[in-house]
C-alpha cells in the first residue's frame, strides 16, 4: 500500500479504538492480519481457505471514464462477455454477470471452472421493450440469458487468461433448466404441489459451500416470473449446483424465499452448518439458517442434505436476538388473526412467505442488507446495508455482528456500525465485502446508474472496488483499486487459490442506453462494435506479502 496516499478517512477507529474495544469485549482480540483457525468458513469471494491476498498497489483516483481503470502494474483480460460462445454446443454467455467462483481442475491455479451468475437482461441482450411488453422472442431471450454460466478458463503460456470453448463442463443454467425442490415447501399448495421448478433467474450473488458446490441466489425475480407467466413462488430461493456435475440442481426451501443477495457459510461451535443471508430490499431483514445435523467432511457433497432441515432465524437488532422464523413462533404472532392463520398453516408456508413471517416474529427491517461475510479472522459477521432513501440513508453503511461466545450458532449477539458511506469515506453504497489475509477489507460499491456522477454522488464518479487497510501506515483509509466503465457496477470478486488472479464482473455498462445506435457505453470496446457488453475479467499483477 502507498505510504504517502492520504485518502479521506473511512473508519476513524479501525484496528484500534472502537473496533478493538468491541473485539476485546467480545473476547475476540484485534484483527492483526493473522488468519484464525477457530472454525471453517466457506469464504466465497476470495479463495477457498484463507483469503491470503496481500497485493500492494498505488491507489487510483475516482474517474468517470468509460474504461475499467486499475492501478499501475495491473492489467486485465476479458475472459467472457455477453453472448460469447462458451461450449461446443454453441451456448452463449449470459447477461448481467455478477457472482464468480473459481474451481481448480486437478488443483491447478491456471485452469479451472468459473461459475458466473446472470442477474438480468438489458437493452443490449433483448433490445428495446416497447410499451413495457416483451415480444415472444424477447421473453425467450430474457429467460435464456439469465441464470448461470459454467465456463472453463485457463492462463496460456503468455499469461493471458482465456475461455476454453471446447470444455466438456461448460454449460448454461437458465430459465429453462429443471430444478428439484428440497425442504419444507416441496410439494405444498403454495407452490402448486410442485416437487420441481423450471428455471432459475435473477441470479445475483452467491456462495461456495463447505463441500465445494455453489449456492446461487435468486433476487429480483418477480418481474421475470410475471412476464413469462410462471408460478412466482417457484422463484426467490437459494439454488445449489455442482460445477462438475450437470445433473445436480436443487432449490433449498428451508433457507427461505425472499430477494436473496448472497450466502455466507460457516460452522457453529458444535459442528452444525450456519448460512447467513441478506435480503436486498428496503426495510428487509437479515437472516441465518442453522442446520439440524452436523457437518461431516468425509461425506462430501452428501452434506447438502443439511440444508434441507434446520431453523431459519431473523435478526432483531433491538434486542440482540435471533428470532426463529418457525410455524410455532408465527402462530403466536398471528393468534386471533384468521386471515394470517389461514396463510401460515405449515413451515412450508412460513419459508414461502418469509419476508412477512420474519417481521411477524420480530425481525428488524433494515436498509437493503446485501452482501454478508464471515470474517476469517475473528468470525464476526459483516453486513453491507447498501442504502435506503426512505430513511435518508443515502450512502449506506456496514454493520458488524458479534455472536455470543464467538459461536455462529448462538441465538444472541451484539453489533456496531462498523463504517458509514459518504464524503468522508470516498465512496457510497457498499455492496460486496471480503477480507484478505492481512485483515484488510475489500469493498465493491453499487451506486445506481441513474445517480452516478450527479448531485450528492458526483464526487464518487463511477462505481469501484476499494481496499481499506486495518493495519500499517494507511490504516483506516479507503484506497481505490478499480473504477468501472460508465453506468456499471463491479461485482463478484474472486481470487484463484494462489492469489495471482482476481476474477471480477463488470455488470451492466451503459445500462441507461435508450437508443442502440447511441449507447452510453461501448465497453469493452471490441473492434467493429458499438455496444456495451457485461463481462468477466481476470485481473493480474498481484504480489504476495509475508
């Protein structure tokens, strides 16, 4: 990190002061840059085990350029962009690329499977929609281009990352793919007695499980379901796929149905699996699921059954307690209310109408809880509350939860406002979070395209990726690592295990384009083209610290 860089202070008491006192009071010690081995976590954004990234760089300044701007000595390769062919069958890379997860093939850092989420369609993927009604062709493209891509990627002898379009693993998972329901909502009347669902879409962020599968989160699903005449209750779930097994496709209803952002998986002190989840909606709750059974590493993928039975909780920030979102607790809350009693008859009904049930049992409505991460250093829980203009929280904040006894399975917690966005921080609207091995915090921002470079957001310019050191000469200062093209957000950062490559999605550049002959962005500026394409890039240039 630059010793002379003096960006505006983001956290006044990071590493010492309030943060250290809070950590000490919880018996957790201070984030000192040494990874903890207290319990396993599935750290889904940066690597599989330790999040050991410690690349040094000269921070960049905000920019409104239609480019992906990186610090000097760093470069990027466009690995896959919208509509690129991904396999011998001619399937195409989808739209609105978001979450990434890299799975090495035979332990290689230079070749593996990259799983990417596709959140939604844009004018570049389906064309302009007239009178708010899609044509049959647009409806087809809308379902086809959302979902997920599994692609095989490799670094060639010159160090350039490319996609292997001959891969036997590469495939699309989209609005036409059949999934199996698991858990309490399987077959219930609210799902029209269905045991299976056709399609996944609105796939935002996700997570890697402790058994090396991917959990992908269906977020803003309602519009696509309605436009396509699909049963709305079949969407809004967490889906599980195995990158190496095309037949493994599940929707886990025990984890609840809402506007899922991501998952963060860890282990309780007694070995039960814990999954934290955000609900990307104004005035929405923070959730965690605790499995009934215990994780057994020797069982491998069979541990997935743990996600079928357990208890779902919503956080009550007023009392510092996790409220069970169960039939028993909801029944108490709706006593004497015949209409609600009729709606919530089974646990399947509870998870299907989870947002309403969570509020009934005392879950606290919050400001768009998006990405949630478990710190690999002290196992506190970090939550990006992106923003909520209904309450004047324009720039968002990061909440930090301290579970009682440092146990992810605890039912009581304390919390602090760890950081606040705004002029003093140098960025706005935190979205995704991750940690490197020095305890430094990586933050991706999500200023809406309509707000970028305007009014109170003008100083932040385009969305970016920031690093906030927790120790050393730049402690507590937001250092900008990347700036995205016009009207995009940067999403899905994920490192290879050797931390020499960062995969990063450039989502919806040129999102506000109304006329395809006059796009607001043309990134990635391919020869002979005048259009924007979302894409996954591979960033190189990292150096390992001690």
